[in-house]
């Protein structure tokens, strides 16, 4: 373990609040690992004043990192950035971290979509940019308060570039696991990332387009068939990009959907219902754009993207019961 390994958590919301909170709790009095939260607005004020409240099945914990700030220049150069912002905020959120990034800094994005590392690399070509994804049900229920539900809280990470040496990957995995984070190095992180995208993109797109939850989809044969065709369209994009996915991945993903509680919906659907900015570009537009670029037909994605672009869409639909998923 390197001495004084400095980790910055960028975006202390549903994802960053959970994983950053676990790290900050474990290393509160450590001389080896330092955890810093980079937050903003009411969230920063709440954490600075009261600490981060993390609610899990094990109880409630108040966590105080070594520093909470919205000013990256106060942080100095860091060894590791855990980037947990919304995909539409990526560039504007991470660009100010320039004073924190050296040619040895590792940046691990945990965002929806599959192109986050490419976008970060354009801003910080000298940094070691990895790839990662999470499976977790959590939400920011109030400024400075994150709630996690269920037992699905896995983090997968890896490097498809020469930047991620085996020793460094193992070091980071050890830091996570010591903090009781279910983190795993993926030997093929591109495959892992795309299999997560194959799950979340059709799920977010269809729940948003139909304004319903997974129960409303799986109980209707036409809706269920539509979900299946969305999976096939994403799979066709992956095939065209020569990304090898596991055998029967479409059927296995449909089985995953069937196991979800009926009330489960996507956070993009919830954001549409609330009239908030959504991750439509990362989860839906991206598929259509890739289809056009690679000459792969995505007719159902195109139809839903057009529908979701109508401002009056949600005024004509009744909201459904929801469970936030991230």
C-alpha cells in the first residue's frame, strides 16, 4: 500500500455517497488513505455541517471525510478520482479538477453509458482513465442523506488500456474491499460495461417511453416483446463494434428483468416524471447515433427517442409507483 493514497469522490449523490461513504468511514483515522468529498450546493453544506448520513440495512452512520469542498484547488493533486456525477454533467463537473490531476492520477468513472472514459480522456489525456460500473439500488433522499436498499451493491472496474497495471488494480481493489465494498477487478471491463449497458439502456428507455415500471412491462406481452427488441438492437450495436458479450446475454438479461420487483423503475423514468434533466443522451440517443454511424438499424430506439423528445409527453400520462435504481 502506498503511503497517503489520496482519493477524491466527485459527486456525492446516490452512487458517490454510498461508495464514498463506505470508504470515508473505513479510513477516517487512517494515515495510509485519505478520502475527500467534492460536492456542491445544498449537498456540500449539509455534509460539511452534519456529515454524510448513510442508511443501509446495517443501520444509519454519520460519516465525516477529511475534507468536503466545492473548490478543487483546495484539494491538491490526488492519486485517485471516483467520478460519480450524472452523465450530462461529466465535462462541466470534471474539467475544474485540473489542479488535482497529474500524469499518475487514476480516474474511475461510475456513470450510466459506455463512453465516459473516452470523454474524460479528451479532457485529461495524461491521466490513467479506467472503466467501471455498479449494480446498486440507492438514492439521495435529502441533502447529505443517502439510502441504500437491498443487497445488490457490486462495483466492477478495470482498464482496457496500458494505464492499469495489475499491481495498481489490485491495490485499489484492496482499498475498496477493506472498506467492505463488494468491488471486483474485471478481466474484460469492456464486456462488463456493455452487459450493464444492455440492461440499463433498454430498461431506462422503455420505462420512460411507456411511463410504467417493470411490472407493467413484463405483464404485457406487447411491452415485453418491445423490451426484447430493444435488447436485440443494443446487442447488434455491440456486435458491430466487435465487442464480445457472454453467451445468451439477451435471454439472461430478460431473466434478470423477470426477477425484479414489479414496482422497480429506472431513475431516468423518475427524472422524466419530475421534469428534471435526464440521461436520455447517454442511454437512448447514444444507441441511435451509434446505429447511424455503424449502419445498424435501431427503429424502436429511434421511435422512442422521438417520443421522449416531446415536451407534452408526460402531461398525458399518469405516474406509476416507483423504486429508484442506479
